[in-house]
């Protein structure tokens, strides 16, 4: 059979303390218990606030990840457009502004899989009167008669690689 637990007061009396001493200890014990309960309530409120902060942090992280992904996608598209139209000389800026980036398709590896070549062809045909005969080759902005570095198509180069390559011409 389980033994009944003594109360704290009974424990103190069992130590043969005087009643006044037991009352003083019990009063202090009660006051400290109240302080501890208040602190527990305060900490529980902080934990609840922490959960709210964690939810907000998760939402902000998701937003950051989505924004970063969108920026990388936009950068990939803009870089591809720049490389494609760079060989058009002064008309390049005018024609690049007419490219619909939403029509450019990028795969999961960051490669352009569609939408750029057809826009390039359409725009260079539509504006051939301002391009003249030096409209470029449509090969990513390489000057006529030059070839890309071995194994690299200008459309597959990073912006840094392309600029470095162009500076060597």
C-alpha cells in the first residue's frame, strides 16, 4: 500500500521546529511559490510569443526564398537576352527592351529552353531596316567570323565568362 506523502508543514513539524518558525518558513515558501508561478506565467507568454515569431520567421524565409528564386530567374533571362542581342550594336538596347521576358522558358538547370530565339528572329526581321547588314549572327552577340571558346556556346556562358570572352576579342 502506498504511503501517504506528508505536507511541507508536516515535514517541518517533524523536524521539531517551533510553530512560529514553521509559520515563518511556510509564509516565505508561499511568497516564493507565488513569485515562481508569476515567472512561469511570464515565460509561458514568451514561449507563445516565440512560436508567433517562429511562424513569422518561417513566412519571411519562404518569401525570401521565393524572391531570390525570382531574381535568379530574371537575371538568367536578362543575361541570355543581353548575350543574344549584344552583337546588334547600337540597336541592341532598343530591341532588348522589346523582348517579353515572360515568354522565355528556363529549365530547372537554368538553361534557356525556348522563347528567346523566336523573339530574336522576329525582332531582327521586324527591325532589319535599322539593323542594316551588320545585324550580327544571332549566336549570342559574337562578331561575325568569330567562334566561341571550345565547348562553350555564348548562351550557356555566365555573364562573367561572356564579358571576359568578349574582352579578349
